[in-house]
C-alpha cells in the first residue's frame, strides 16, 4: 500500500493488534483512504508498503 494513503483502523483487538509499518510519506497526500474494520483475536493485522 502506498505510503501517501491515509489508513484508518476501526479494529477491535483482543490479545492481538493492528500495526502500520509503512514508511513516512515523502510527498503530498494522494487523498486516498483505506478503512480497515473487523475483529482480531490472538493475532494481528499489519499494513506494509512494498515500493
């Protein structure tokens, strides 16, 4: 996922978590947003950038 997208987490985590591991954006915001909703138990969600 590109570093200039906004990520909003609406996750409920029990003994788990949500982590955004993307690099800090270098340019202007693209105006795009990813909203992650859901439930995590004994696990996690990780957002990464591969560019």
